[in-house]
C-alpha cells in the first residue's frame, strides 16, 4: 500500500507535470471507483490544475474552472498512477483489467495519467468535491507527522491513555495521518519497541525513541523517493525497508532472524532481539495451523 512517503513523492511527481495544464477528459472505467456524484467528474473538464496536495495517504488535485473543485484520490492497497507523455486519446471501454480512471490534460502538449488497481479487492477511491474536507477519510485525519508543529509532545499527547497496541495506534489514521503497515513496522524497529506494547505504557525514554524513529524513518523515506519516477517508487520503497516484508532474513542491526505475525489479510514483521527482548511474539494463525 502506498503510504505517506510514496504519496508525497507522487504529489511531487504530479505537481511537476500536471500543474498549469487543463483537464480535457476524465474517463472512469471501473464502475465502483467514483465515490461522489455531485459535482460529477465531468465538471472537471475545462478546468486548470492549480496545485497538488497531500492529506495523509490522499492525493488532492485542485482544479480551477467555473468553480474550484478537487479531484481526490486514495490509492488503497493496490492502486497506482501511470503517467503518459503521449496518452491514448480514445475513451477506454469498461473491462475487468486494472485500469480504473483515465485523465487527459492539455497545455501546449498532450499528456495525462491512468489510475490503476491490481488484484480483485477493488478499494481505490476517487472523489470530485468542492472542498477536500468533504471526503470522509480526510475529515477524520489526525495530524500529519511531517508537519512543522508536530513534535514529541504532540505525539505523546495523542498516545497517552490509549490502551491499544502501539502498532495499531500508529496505523490509525485518526491518530496520525499517513502511516500504514510497512512504515509502522519500520518505525517500531528503529525505536526498539514491541508492536504489541500498549501505547499507554510507554515510558518517557520510550516516547523519546519513538518520536525520533517516527520522524527519521519518514523523512529518510521521503528523501529516498525524491526525484524517483512514479514507475520506480514501489521498488524504491521495498529497497529501503529494513524489516517489513523481510521475514526470515537477518536483522540489519543485530543479525537475528526477522519474524512475522500473520493476520487474516496482513502481517507484521519485527526483530525479537531488537524489539521484544529475544522473545517471539504469539502468532495465533500459525498456532492454529500447527494443531
């Protein structure tokens, strides 16, 4: 799933290529991709893209036409952007393929992009709204962890009193915006914290480590992604991950074997030596398979 660093890189990528161009066509292909109907997607046609912003994991293309509109995109788990310098000019036919939406632009030279989604679980979402805050997922977002006014005290205030595992709290978009499964694993590994540790039980010294790990992990990921084309961002993300998706590999810090806890539709990875005092965490799904 694209998380804050990748979405920030996509924001930069689109801002450099789309701002100043006029929308000439918006063609939804997947029937379930559009989540709003007033104003219709067609209202974007003829408008000029004036800015591209990010809200957590949401992309927000601001379009100035007869009225100010926002084309808001959430890429979900398997969504992505495919950019064209010379896009197809005919409307695509509905199909079961990955293409979900096509946007054509014109501003002296033709260009555009597709929104695609792999797999069978179609969760990519597109909104056409007059204000980005009308999108429910944006309205409930917590603070952005890369904001200038988000520091150690702000993080501690959000976590104090939460009797929930720190892994889940970091992924909760209403607490902190933009962190998902991969970067929560990376942050907790850098902070030397168990993903099962309750947020309310963190000591002051652990808060310090978590704050430093959160900011350094996200900023370094954003820096690694700067200047990378959209087509290369997925590989760039994978290459920078130290524990997530690396079950069975040696920990780059201590050499212990990276372990996994599996759930129905996701998994987490961690290093026992760095994070749990050498103790493997209970993996209920694996326990059931061994019975």
